């Protein structure tokens, strides 16, 4: 149950550190040709922070919740729900920032 959040946390680290180049395979592509390099790195820092927070919440749930439910199915569903919600909120924050719905964070 901890592999998913660990992968999410590890994926967020290069985003936070500015290691994803806008010219690389994960760059904005031709649809966002007007995005400056500064905007690209700022967007990646915001998204990386959101994914790091989501991964830490999911990891916390995966480590703290086992053994607190009546059945294994309830445990897995609850941890899965918390993980899915954390990732979904991180995605919404990322998309809202990229699309410009929020000028300042």
C-alpha cells in the first residue's frame, strides 16, 4: 500500500528542484509554445509541491490506518479513497495554476 505514495513523492522531487526541462519529452509541447521558461519552472514547482503534499497525505494514511478497521477490505478502500482524493486535489491545484485561474498562490 505504500508503493503508490512513494512513487508520487519521488515524481514530485524533480518538479520541485527544477529538473524537468521545457524542451524535454515532458515539456509543454507545441500547444503551449507561448509559455516562457520561467512560467514552466514556476508551474512545475507549484505542481510538484501539490503532488508532494498529496503523496505525504497518502503515505501517512497508508502507514497510520492499518489495523484500525474491522475488515481488510474497509482498510484498503479507506486508504485508496484518501490516496485518490489527495492525488485528485493535487491535479486540480496543478491544472488551475497552469490554466491561470489563480494569479497568485
